[in-house]
């Protein structure tokens, strides 16, 4: 029915899920991810609660580990360095323990397929005995592939090989290439219908969240969507969103006036006839918006 990859990128700290299936709207129930925590795919006879529950428990585990680090070290450690330190200090697989603890309370576990990766690159997976033929999973260094109702193990092996060989390829592209390799190796034996990719990095909202809910060729369509999303209009829009580093973001007024090549009027009514002042956002946005294709309401794209 479904094949997917969950992965963590050591260079960027991104976590993500890419999935394809012969079923409607796979992106609505299968992929789950949280910045700094991990990524989960809940498939076969899906229990979508397992996604957020697993992420909650992983977050608790990693929170305890971060708290255990010497406070003097934490402020200047990058996310990747911190994860590497936690990995080196641990024994066993907290990720597998989290998954096992969830499944032991799930009466439908024999029909579930769940796999996850945490923010240190450890993976855990479960394929129940009632997930159909062929069903299975593979765990690698910082990733896991899993699928059910496949033509055989070849799709998972192809996905793992292509992802592992990705090297310096951008994380989103590696996920998509892995999906395409899985399809080329046989994919879902029943056919094609939907596909999705979800990537988290620093924020509580996704860095990338693209899906094709119903199409004869969902992966090709997903690639077209990702190609469109990489155009300057959209990348610049994402860059101005509020973030943990820039909490306010750019206002709709600043976006619209920058697109028009104008300065916003001062909001303070006491300013009288004072000369309008450009905000730092307007100065930053104007050269990026001028000359771009005419699109509707740039400040309201979301």
C-alpha cells in the first residue's frame, strides 16, 4: 500500500518524511515531524495518533538528555554538535524504546507499520504480521525505509541506497530521489495515487510541506510542485516569515508596499507631515519583490 523514508540530516538538523502510495491523500495521515525531535511515518492500517505520541515521547527523552549536558557547554553548541554529544553519551536505543512503549498499548499493532528517526539519527521500526505481502523495513545511518504491499524488498533497498549515496545533495532533494528510486524499483504493487514530503528544521511550522492527494503520476507532480516552490517568489516569502530568530516577520503592509516599490506610511498619527520612513523590512524586501512575476496578494500567500 505504501512506501516511505524518514530521515535526519546531520549537516542541517532537518528531519523529514517522504511517502507515496496507492491511496488517497497520504500526506494527511502518514508523515509526522517536529523540529529538533524527529520524524515518524504511520502506515499500513494507520494509527495516526502514533505520530504525535512518538514525537512527544522523543521530545521528553531528548529534553532530559539536553538538561544533563553541562550548562556551560550548551549556549555555544550547534544543534548538530549537541545531537552528536548526546549520541556519544547514550547506550541502547531510546528511539526503539519509545516505539515499543507505544505499540505495546495498541491492540491493532499487528496491522500497523511505523518507523521513526530521532534528532540524533537513531531509527526504530515496526512492521506488524498483518501488514500484507510484501511488507518490511530497513534502518540505516540516520534514516529508515519501510513499505507494505510492495513488489518485494527491492523498493526499500533502492531507497536506502539512493539516500545513502546522496552526499551533499540538499536534504529535500535526497528524500524525493529516494521516493523516485522506490517507485522505479517496483513501488506499490497496486499502483500510484498520492505522495507527500514533510521537512522540519528550526521552527514549529514546516520548512517544506508538499503533497499530491490524487493523481495518476503523483511523484512527477510532486517534483513539479517542489520546483515551483523553489522559485524566488516563494523562497523569499518563506524567508520573511516570523521565526525563532525574527519573531515579528514582515507585515502584509510591508510586503505589499515593498512589492509596489513604495515606503509604508508611519503608523503613528502624531507623525503629522513627517517624511515617511522605510522600515528595515521594506529596505530588505523591495529589491527582492521588484521585477518578480505578477502574483496575487503577495502578503497573503499563506
